[in-house]
């Protein structure tokens, strides 16, 4: 499937703000659920959003987001409030316990991962190290 056109994801080192207990590998804020739902409605052949990880940037790793119509054999599934996320196996350990948010301000709108597992991020926040 295709990648997001113009969508970015930022990584923030720190604790997750959610007070509700969960067994999910990833939790979504209400804003992230709304945005993912809207994106998936626009892509009629997509069933989920797939999160992956690849080597890029000055700190080593970055998350990738793409539309997906089929779940791969070892993808972890997160289903929350009607939206579906599939996490590639290579990304599962690095994202475990994270929170995905969607933040909008005057200059940008982007997905933000609050990840307690990372050791550091680059200046722009797009890449991280474990």
C-alpha cells in the first residue's frame, strides 16, 4: 500500500500520559483515533495503518506509517475505538508501551509517539535510538 503523503511522525522520550491500564503494545489518544479514522475512510482499500521502523536520521531509527490492506503473519494488532493499527515485527519491541498522539498547531500537524523505551532523539525528533 502507499505511504502517507506529507504525514510526519515525531518521537518524544518520556512517559506515557494515559492513566488507563492496557495490555496493548501501543495506546492511541482520542486525537490520534480521530485522525487515523479519517485517513482510513479516505483510503477505501485500506483496512489499517501499519507502523514499521527503519534506519534513518542522525540517531539511527525512525517510524514509518503506511496504509495496509492485509495483515502480515507476525504483525501485532492494536484495535482501539474502531481503528486498527498493525505493527511490524521489527518495530514491536521499540514501540512497546508507547502512546501515539496527533498534534496540531499553527505551523504543523503530525503524529507524535511518546516512547518510554528510547535513549535519545535527534534535534528534530524524527529519529531515535534505543
